[in-house]
C-alpha cells in the first residue's frame, strides 16, 4: 500500500493504519489501548510504525 495513504490513515484512524501495515498482533493491540486512553500517543505510535 502507498506510504502516504498509510500515514494519512495513521493520523486519522491509527488502529487502521497499524492493521494495514502489520496485521493483527501485539502492535495493533498496543495501539488500540493507546487510542482508548489518549488519542495523541496512539497517533504517534501509528505514525512511527507506518514509517518504520
């Protein structure tokens, strides 16, 4: 998938961006938990994983 599209998804829907990049796993679970507690850490985590 195009990296620009993944970054945009990571900014607006972080778990979707992580899922499309890494699939179901511990990274997705961590991102969902971060998004439930605070939105910004979830976004940072998703952008970091997508650009890695």
